C-alpha cells in the first residue's frame, strides 16, 4: 500500500504540474483539496482522468462518494487498490 | 499554486503584466493577442480527433481570456479585465478599447500584447515572414493632449490619402504587426512621426506631434 501511495503522489505531482513538490513533501493523510495541498475542482477532474488512464478506475458521478475517495492520498490509494482494472 | 497552470505564452504575458502594473496597480487591464494560446486548442482538437479524453485543465485554459483570468485570480483583483483578438489589427483594437475606458474617466489603462508563433498545422496562416518568436509587451496608457500625445486614427482606403505621389514602400521586415506598432511607440520623438498600418480596406494611422 505504501508503494501505491508513493505512486499516486507521483501521479498527482506530474498530472497537476506541481513543479515545486516532491512525493515526500505530500502527507498521505493530509487533505488534497482546499486545505492541505490546496487543489481545486479542475484538479479533481484532471486527477480523475489520470486515475482512469493509469488504473482503469471509473469514478461515479456521486459527489459524496468521490469526496471521500479524493480526501487524501491514502484514501485514493485505498480506492485504487479495490477498484483498479489495470495493473 | 497558480503558476503550474500557465504555459510559456501565459508566463511571458504575465511577466510583462506584473512589471508594467507596478506603477498603476489599480489600472484596468486589456489583454490582447492575435492568436492567443492556439497551441492548446490544436492539442485539444488533436486529442478529440483521436477520441482521446481531453484534459479538463487544458480545456478550461483554452479560452482567450484564460491568461487574464488567471492574472485576476492571482492578484485577487475583481476589477475590469478584457481580452481582445482582432487579427492583424489586434494592437489597434486594444488601444481603441483603452481609449474608451480612458474616455469613461479611468486615469490609466494597462494594455498587454502577447503572441507566439502560429503552431503546426496552422502555420501557413501566419503573415509574418519567418520572424515570429514568443513575445509580450505591456504599457500603461493615460489620456493626454500634451506635446507627447499619440494619436491613433482609422481611415478608409488602401492608399495614404495625403501623399499619393509617394506611396510608402511596403514593409518587408517581416515583423508581426504588434511589434511594428511597438517599434513606433518606443522610438519616441527621434523616430518617425507617423506609422501607417494598412489592413484590408482600412489604414490605421499612428501619429505623434500631431
């Protein structure tokens, strides 16, 4: 799981062009949006697309569910590990 | 966090904006670019043609006012911003719009002009002869009736009306129109007192000491 968290951190940094950040700078338990990393709704869409491409996970349109999956790197790793269709 | 959204064109445009805005931070802003971030649109259209999913970030930034909007967000400034594209007359259109704002009583207006070489596969639409390069410039405009005033007029006809016996040689330096306008503006009193810019059935006439 740690490995997947690290992978997702790299994906976040690359996808969102966070040029000043390294994977170790991201706290896997910290909020990704608004607080913490300070990402916004466009980032959420971009990240959703990247997760879909990399892991074949499909995000539902249920925003409550998505909010939970996107809460932190750790939550994303949990979501990806249970829903991935690509390795 | 804003910088990651901005590509080369936006970065040079905003660099010019920040530098010029220092002297009048309250001045409303006109962003003007003939082609804007056309490379982004080409990329999105290419992805669309391949039935690939489009990047939401790129899509949101592909509109002509995206660079100005990011500047507004980054400065936390909700005042007047405009985005202009008017082909070869882009600078003239921006200055005309600025004159409108000045006539409305705004003391100063910032105009930002920026462009990049036209990307493939659209490069044959470019009218400059190979002298294109990414560039941006910005200036603050204020209304003036003094000796340093500049005049911009638009006249019908493809010939210089007042000197038909000596038509000006066509400009062959290959610079984009906005840089020819900049050259007129920055050469000051030492330069030509007039620059005519024919576009279609119009002649834009830039004058000083008029």
